[in-house]
C-alpha cells in the first residue's frame, strides 16, 4: 500500500501534513469511528480524501451543498483522483460517468447530499458499490442545537448500521451540546475516537465596531481592500442589493445574493464569485456554506449575526489558504432588539429559547469585550491557551470606566417608568429634556429626571447598548420593544456588584486600519504574480472551473517568489502534485522563464524526487558509454522506463541490474550505473 506521505506529496502536492492532520488520517485509514472538530481552513477534507485512496472500496461522502461537492470533485479530478457526485445538478453525462466509475472500480470517492438517503434504494446501491467508509462533512448539521440543522442528516446513523462500515464525521463548529448530539445521532451514543484540533484561525484578524453610518463604514472598509475578494453579510435581502449598488457606484466590483433570487441567478452569482478575482458579494446567510474559495481575503457583517456559532462559521470563510485575512462586524441596539425578538417570538420550546439567548449573549459578550477578542471567542469553545495580537483590541486596547453608577441610574429610570419605554425616552428623562412625551406622562417629576447630565446623548446610547450587550436589559416584544430589567441586573441595582463599560468613541471603528494583505508579494515579484494569475484565469475559463481548482493563490505566490527553472523545481512548490505538474507545469514554467524545454514523460513522473536527479546522472553516464568505453562499439542504450526503474532501485547489485536490463546492457552500463547509485545512497 502506498504510504500516506507519498500520496500527500504526489497526489495533493504537499510536503507535510498540517498540524493534527496526520493522526486523524491514520485513525480513519485504520477503520476507526472518528469525530474530528477542526477549524475551517485546517484541512478537513484531506482527512477523508487521503484515507479513501489508502483503503479498499469506495468512500461515500455526505455533504450538505451541491456547490461544495462539485468543487471538491473537480479538485480531486484535477489531481487525478477518481471522484464523482450524484446530485440533482448533474448532467446526464456526469451521472453516467459516476455509474461507469463504480462499475469499473475506478471511483474512490462518491459524494451525495443527505436528502438522497431518503430514497429506499440507496442503501442497496451503496452496498453493491462496495462502500467501505462513510465520511460526513459539516456534521454539526445533525444537531437540533446547531445553526444549520438538516433533518436528513438523521438518516446517516441508519446507513452506518445497515452497511456496517466505519464512519468519520467532520465539522468546524460544534459546542459541547452539539458534540453530544452528533455522537448520539451518528454513532448510536458509542463514543468515537474524538479529535478536537482547536478553533483558532490565527491568520484571521477580528474586529467589531458600533454602528455609526454603517453603509459608510462598510464602503470605507472595502475601499481599503480594493481588488481583494470579500463577503458582506447583511440581515435583509434589500440591504444586499443596496450595498452591492453602493459598492459598484464607488468603483468596486460587487454582486448581491439572497434566497429570494431565481435559482439560475443564484447559480450565476456563485459561479462569478468562484471564478472572478477581486469580486465582492453582498449576501444573506443563504450564501457561503457551499463556497470552497480559499482566497477570500475579508468578511464583513453589516448586521450582527444570530449566534456566536454562526459568526464563527461565517468569518471562517475568509483566509482558507492560510494567508492573512480580516473581518469587521458592525452592531447596534437595533440588531440586539431584532435578535432577541426572533428568539422570543419563535416556536422553540422554553429550554431551547433560553439556550439561544445564551448563544446570543456569548456573541454580544464578544462584541462588547474590553480585552482580547480571540480569548473571548475561543473561551466560548473552552480553549484557554490563546495567543493573539490579531484583533482590534490587541491593536488598540479599549478605554474603560466604572459604569456602575451610570447603569444604576439607567435601571432606576426603567423601573420608575414601569418598564414601558425604550432607550430614547429614558435618555430624555436622564438628560432632563422636557419633551412633549415627558410632559404628557409627568416624567419630569421623577427622581431620576435630569440626573444623567454628566453624559451626552451619544454616550448614554452607548451605555444602553452595552447594558443590552451584557444582558442586563432586554426588549419586551409584548410591549413594543420597551426595555425590561433581567435578573442579571439586580446585584448592580442593589450596589452588590460593579460593572466596567467601554468609552465609545463614535467613529468608523475598524475601518481605518491598514489592510493585512495590501500586497501579497514584494514589489519585485508582483508583475510575475499578475502574469501567473492571468495564465491561471485563461486555463480556468477554458476548463470552465474556478481559478483555484488550477492552483491556489498561495501556490502562485510561491512560484513568483521562488521562480522554479524546471519541472523538478516546480514539483517542489506546495500544491503541485504529479497530475497537476503533468497538466500545467510546462505552461506555468513558460510564464516564469519563457519557453521551457520539453521533459520526457517518464522523467516528469520523477520530478521533484531524488530519483529524478539520479535519472539525470544515469542519462549522462549512458551517453558517455553509448558506443562503449573506447567509443568504437555498436550504439546501445536503455529505455526511459528502464532508466527510471534503475533510478528508483533501493538495493542494487550486478545480478539485479542484469535481471532488469538484460545481459548486454548490464555488461556495458552496469558498473557505471552502480557507481551512480552508491554515490546517491
């Protein structure tokens, strides 16, 4: 059996595993039941794709979105792996190719959506196909607690029992409750071998900002990152369209995406985002889970996400290639009010609503954090050993003040008006503004009237927002959003507990920061990188695949910086496997060096390996002895295949060479070939 390290290099083009990958690959290959929780961009797919090539039989991959499946299948096929998908989006030719591959035994990975398991005939078909492993991508979709629940995922446990094969489940986001439900639903409660590879994405910069002219904040953030692919998540369909228009008017290249669009328009938007460099998509959360684009450089939220898990999943779409990426999340009191109301007005049972409020509280705690955001975010996922330096609060520590007195005054105003009013009216009371509404209700005679003049209206708005963020007060949907005090506020009101708040400076926070990836390579290498991207774009358009399926940005950057001169050098570039070297190596070398010399196909298979250098030396020796030691004998040579086999011989002697080359060739070349092999060893 070919080793994992050899397949990693020759098929996928990587010299080494990423942290945590190797032990997961070994466990899955050995047929253990596995639950792996790895950060987005941590290389989850390799952890089932590589074992699929090392095990007998077919690996069936259950994946939630057609776009995601199609991208992974294309990438595998480009790497020379037998892979296919059975989806409703298939052409008849694609489906025929899958069935033929299963019949011929050349298909190693079969992708399917969970909804396909509803067909009664599927289990029998998979049994006949020789399925020996089930891999489940985005396994959190099985959980009622997760944010992407898909009921058909519940059928996967039945499939595992029916086929009696090992199962490997993968996800990037699963808190303790979700992990318990995954084990229960997919593994019948029998604990699999679990790998928790951490949730940190150290290449992603985290930033939050209070809303202040939010459209301008987004436009400013995008303008500083002109030419880089980005996603702007919006809370409404109308906002996706409005922001896309504003970005285009500002000279950016932007499109919108939401669930109300025609299916074909959505497909066009997805395809454009996959294939075009530097495109921005303004989208609702309907977009993104199926996007496998590795070079998204930034993600912005124009509105607060619904939970900390949703936030983590959405920002995780940035920087999957490992290069620096950035995020900006805008939030305000209206966002908090909306999210609370969505939970309270939902049909979920009380315990689920309480859990959802807890998840929202965790996100608000991150938004209102006073120190390192990464510690706050990873602390939610029970990670305590955190190194940051890549968030807005590590860049510029927050200015804070003792907010206990301010909060007590605000709570007093809420209680003295019987919890019937919103922040605007309460701030007028605290500032002593005798509005018509204040006069009509007689609130100018309250003890709290005019007691808050030490703060401006904007500062009081920040105090109320932070009180909502700390879950001290909540909007009451039955009272048209009037603010009510929670139990968490009582110790502060009774002066049994203090609270520290942040001094908000009302500005476009997070938008003035210099982009993390202003230039991906040095000024000297930038023209070559542009030329390599142009070649990649031309090849991608001809093949009708996303550009990164040919090569990722990271691979092109390494080409531009190292400038390989031949196929041996090209084979050592990360992400250039044997099949891609054969298909694209010469084309990209021509961009780097001008016309490149054609290499014999047999020699090309050894490119980047020690055996390739040995092959070249054997060729030189053979040329010197082609007419014998004195140059008068009849010409004689070995075939390219024979030379390749000699170059790869581990333990060579005269007998082994004679067996491989025959008596005449061994007599002429054997001794000299053995000298080359001894020197190489």
